C-alpha cells in the first residue's frame, strides 16, 4: 500500500488516561442519554435497559476486534485499513466511507443539541427554535474545528476539561436519584428481560438505536498514530470506555423509567436529561444537567471530528480520495485539508437541516441512519479480526474466544440488526443511511480505476506480524511521517 512521504501526524501525544477519556467522550454519555432516550423509549418502551444490556455484549466483541487488530496494524484509518487488508479493498473503503458519512451526519445531529442546550440555559423557549439552535450549534462546531486543527495536545486538554465536568455532574445525579421520592413507577427487573420487546423486529430496532448510544469509543483507534504504546493502549482504552459508558447508560435509563412518565419523555424528546434533572432537583437540577449535556455534545463533536478527519487523512494518504486530504500542517501536525473540507461540508448541512423540521425530527432520523452505518463498519471489523488471526485462533483459548468467537458474534449481530431494521425505519432514515453509503461507490470506483495501491494490499496476517515497540515521539525524526516509524505488516 503506497504512502506519501510528507509530514505525518505527531506521534506519542496521548497517554493511557488521555485515550480512555477520549473513548468515553466519543460515546458522549450525557448527550446520548439526552438526545436518544426518547427515541429508544419510543422504539422499545420500558425495555430500554434491556436493549442497552443486550447490545453491549456484541459491542464488546467489536471492541475486542479493534483491540486485536490495532496490535498488528497501527493506522489512522483503523477499520478502513484492517478490512481492506483482510476481507477486500472494496469492503475496506465501504467501512471507511461508512464512518465518514455517519460522522458527517452527526455534525448536524450533534451540533443542533449543542445549540439548543446553550439556549436553554438562558431561555427554554428558545431551545425549540431550530434556526437559532442551528446558528449557535454551528458556532460551537467552528470552535471545536479550531481546537482539532490546533493539534492533539490542545484537543486532549479541552477534552479532559469538558468530559471531567460532565462525568462529575452525571455521578452527582446518579446518587441523588437514589433519594428521590414521588416516582412515576416502581423499579421492575422485567425491564432487563425480553418481555417488553415487540417481537424480533422490535428488538432489532431497539438494538440499532442502542448501537448509536455506544458509538464513538473507537476514536481511540483513529488516534493510534498519535498515541504512546498504541498497540496496547488504543484497544485497552476502547474496552474500558465501553464499560464505563455502559454503566452510565444503564443507571440513567433505569432512573428515567422510574422517575419520568411516558408523557414527560415524549414532551422532552430533545432533552430528556433536562426534564430528569428538574424532577430530581427542581430549579438547579435541570440547569446542571443541561450544562452536562452541552459539554458532552461539544466534547463528542470534537472526537467525531477526529474520527472523520483521521479517516479522510488515511484515505488521502492511500490515494483512495483526493491526495490533498493526506496533507499535514507543518506546525500543528494535523490533517488541515481534511479538517477544512469536513468543516465546509458540515456547515452546508447545517443550512439544509433547517428545511427538515424540528430538532426532535432531525435527531430521530439521523440516529437511525447513523445506526445503519455503524452496523456496517463495526460488523466488517468483527469479520476482519477473525480472518487476520485465523492461523492463531486455535493456539490459545484467549485468541479463540477474544479474537475469534466473541468478535464474530458481534459482527453477526451487527449485520442482523442492519437487515432486521430495514423494514422498520422511516423513509428519511433509509434515504440518509443507505443513500449515504451508496454515494461512496463513486469515489471508490474512480480511484480503483486510477490504480491506487490500496486496491493491491499486502494481506494482514497476525501470524506473520513481528511485534516491536512503538517509536517514541522524542526519537522520531521531526520531519518524518509518524506512521512510517510504526511497525506494520506493509
């Protein structure tokens, strides 16, 4: 696979703690709960905790797949590279494109709540104004665009501040909920069972929404070229991140079931956490959780920007997209062309979003569409690890279970919910989800015909990969491409 000889990303910027925080921020616990709970409850009702529980099992399988694959191929494109070198380059491109499209759609789905939450701090009536929410959300998006452009160190510092405050507020309300009285309904263990699902298709639809909750932890793999000891750190951080957000999601989904009525959830579809905060701590509670949601949304805009721009950087470097996307800023060591292009496209989408309806309508369609695209690239990564480790699966029980059976189960689960959900989704969600993937066929065929070396890959095989240490940042030549100093199987 060809590689440009220009400057690379800055190696060794992130440590283990930084990467774990990135994984948690990528899943955006407060934002996911605020923006997606109403969608999940509308899909599966009181079975929301069950949907999240049964989705985390295969999701951990996908996290294990990312962990195992990152040990043998350090690449900012992550699944784009892994799937292309194990299954087929066309599937690898589809995997990378699915991430790019889903992340770009999220720029709208994430920026709107950022704007509405900011307005809600001053006047709750303004929060329902789609045009004004879009304007304020676009302003936050531009701020995060500047932070991501400014380099990995600045990005990490901003992330630690925002996510630290968010997690502290969520922990506070998890404790306060234990002492709340006058609840809408009593806790019931049946919420974790299958009884509340509307058949198999209902379960699949709920799992698709639940997949959106967890999505984002894999930003650690897109940061692998900028992480110390990345072969170990990125995968471990992803697994820890999934575990942390799972606990937060379960606690708050149960609390929502207990404290809020179905009518309250429907009336506060765009910000269920704000309504929850008012119930638990009237006056201050709603404001504090709005702050948490706002910070969470802004923080996950940052991690999503990292994912899409690092993926486009890898594509530009491999000449499967315009080569300019692979350029890195001389001072900040960031893919500035990719960042600029994503910013321009997202801002155009902000304008178009105003024609789609209310904040709640936009979120509902976007969440389902993104869920389809997540299922595609997560599922392909789950298959890729089985192929990459096929000669090693029987050499130890750990390889067999964690590098084979569990990721394969995760992959099959992702493909299953993709197929099962097609008949349940709205026309808008299908158009965004499937149409977004179909658009990727154009650049894929174009650059394949141009003869990109990506389409003639060196196959990824764990049994032939020599494990060596990651090149420390202080030992990498200042003008070298960081990824070239990494031991890969090219």
